[in-house]
């Protein structure tokens, strides 16, 4: 089966969050099961610089905002990928520094509508083998709003591959204005509430939902949640009406990258049968990074870690509100890595200045430190208000670092609260709170800290998390059945 994967980021070339991880590891899992994959990415400056030898597959002229735009399509092999990469090289749209979606001051690039409309037009053309390469996709699988128009362009073609659209996060709708719609000369029959129109403008995410043959999202619980007003961002009615083609397939994790027994970023390795000596050495290295010298007291005290985008979704405000109380009542330490909204960054840095020996904050993006936090912390904090799937809690389970999570989306599908019953049936692997409040979060952290003080209980919770296999095998099977339906 030939599958054209279309996405706006892919680890290790360009990654802003979990989407990049999935766009790397899912196609590899599919390729391992015999699928013939091409992964199409925009030619951002940072990405082009990482490519070795490239072959020009051809040029496609498509409609942009001010007339026609010429895109060069490149093919390259990259040592990190077992299949060829295709790259849309269009310098006016993608050859610029920094983040794929926002400029240096965190504002959306003003021409995002054009950038991703052009990318989607090229993707749809390649899905139809417009360059005559003799590679005719059976399936075009696109991800998130940046590629939502792919299914819409394909829907207008008489003979075409099946289109699959995956929602990784409904909070990002790819909303643009009516004048963008006109300037980009998008087909006028799309402009209706049954098409892409959304509150006077249009939504690229909605286009994917409306026009794809199959829509998926990244956990079964999130698939249900997005059909309700609470989680639906105004698209719940549409999603409810499309339930016949909507499936929730849980993400996996790439166990060749996220595995405490082999992780190249860790000073010490460990596995479920012998956790402590290795984990302790990682904790020491993690603390040393912030403290210089690490005494026994710091090593013994529970260390709570967090890695993530510092946005409201991730419950950062709950953490900020709960920390002063937790610092006063307990001996816990906190290590937090992330970047995002300036206000959260500033507040976290202020807290770290106030408690230099107990709160460690690193603002920025640091892959190696993310691995060390997963391994060196005792408890992982992920109190997201909503979480389509979440990879970090699965990494923390695999690393023997039980997570504290709110019962939502993929967190609800992967984390089982620790209590008498779940300890007895050996399913307890973390700490779950089900009321969206600061107090409920703080209470769950206190329960985790209490369990940490009971070594036998703690080891069982850790081992249950480490034993659960979250690799891609099963989920890749679900995608393959969906492709062939
Ligand atoms: P989301 O996609 O909503 O950001 P996920 O939990 O699915 O959340 O995935 C987040 C991914 O991004 C993980 O691989 C995590 O390690 C990584 N990540 C997030 N922020 C950072 C950061 N500041 N430094 C390093 N890695 C990060
Ligand atoms: C999104 C979601 C996250 C999910 C990731 C990969 O960024 O916020 O929950 O794990 O995509 O699917």
C-alpha cells in the first residue's frame, strides 16, 4: 500500500511538540509492516540545512495569494528515516528563520493561510501523481490544520487516493478570513457552513473534517470528548454528525528512542527489574545540572518533573497556583522545562528565584534535558485541562516516573489511579484527579508524595507503568485497517 504522509513537522528535523514525534514514528511503524511511505514536509530553512543529497522531482505551479507560486519538489534520503522524504521547496513561503508557525515574537506568520494552502495544493497534486513519477498513492494521510485543505483539494478530483485526516489538537483550528479565502482563490463551492466556512471566516481544520474520507484523533476518549460543547471549540456539532467516519486511535511511543534501558541521553540505564540504582544516578545528574553539588537530603526528597509547552492546555496555571502550598507543606523539589506563553515563563522563573534550592526552571527547548527529566524525576506532572493523547505521560510511565494527570483525553486512556482496588489488581500506574481545580490537583500530588514514601507500593506502581507496552504496533495495525476499508 502506498501512503503519502503529509505534515508540517517531523522529529528529528523539525519538532514543536508531540505531532513531530508521531509524524516520525507512525510512518516508521507502518513501513515496518510493509507500507510504502513518502513523507511530505515544507522546506523550512532549518529543515533544508539538515538535508544531504537531494534530487529534484519536478516543479509544480499552484495558486498563491498574489498569483501563481512555483514550488520545487525535492526527494531526499535521511539517515533517520527508512523511507524517502519529499520536501516542498518554496523559498518565499518557507525559507525563513525560526519556528514553523510563529515569528520571533510569538505571533503567527502573517502569511500562514497562503503558506499552508500552497503546501496543501502541492500535496494534493502529488497525491494525484501530477509529476508523473509512477508513484500513485493509495492513501493521503494528513495531520492537523496545516494540512486540512489536502482532503478538500482531493475531494474535487474524479480519481484519487483515499484521504485520511488526523486531528492532533482541536484547539488549533487554522482560522483565516474571508478575504484570505478570496485571495487564495479557494473553490467557491467550499464556502458554506457545510463546507469550510466558520463564523464569517474559514477553518482549515474544518476542511479536513468535512472532506476527508476518514477522520481520526489520537485517543478514544478525546474522540468522544470533541463531540461535546465543552471540548469541541464550536466544531462539536459537525463532529457529532461525522461520527460515522471518526475514530480514536491511541498514539504509541517510539521505544527505540524512549527507553530507559537504552536511552542515549541518559548517564545511567535501568529497567523494570532493577530500577533504583540507575534512576538515582539520573536524578543526581539532573539535580547537579541545577545545583552543582547534590547532598543526600536533595537526593532523598521527591523530585517532581514537568516537560511541555507552557500554555493553558497543560494546566501550568494550576501548577503555579499549587506550588507555594506544596513547597510549604512538603519537602518535594520541582524541575520544569518548557517554553510558551511569556507570562507563564516569567512566573515560573520568579518561583525558581524565590526557591533556588527547590524549584528548577529551564525555559527553552532541550531534547536531552527532556529525557533526563523523564528519567531523573520521581513523579511526573501533567495536569492538562484537555489532552488529545499526550506522549509525555507515556514516556514517564515507561521511565518509572508515575504521572499525576487530570482525567481527560489520552491521559484518561493511559493512566490508572492508585488506590486499594487498583493496587490489588495491579493496574495502578499513576495518580488521577477528576475535578478540574487547583485543589484537586494539589491533593493528587500529595497522594503521590505519600505513596512515594512507601517503597513497596511505589515500586509496584512504577513496575506496572513500565510493563505496559505503548509501542506503535497495535495502533499501526488500526491505521492499516482504516486505510484499506
Ligand atoms: P503536545 O504535543 O501537546 O505538546 P505531547 O505530550 O504529545 O504534547 O508531546 C510533547 C513532546 O514535545 C514530547 O516529546 C516532549 O518531550 C516534547 N517537548 C515539549 N516541550 C519540550 C521542551 N521544552 N524541550 C524538549 N522537549 C519538549
Ligand atoms: C498534540 C496534542 C497531544 C498529542 C500530540 C500528538 O500536540 O496536544 O496530546 O499527543 O498532538 O498526537
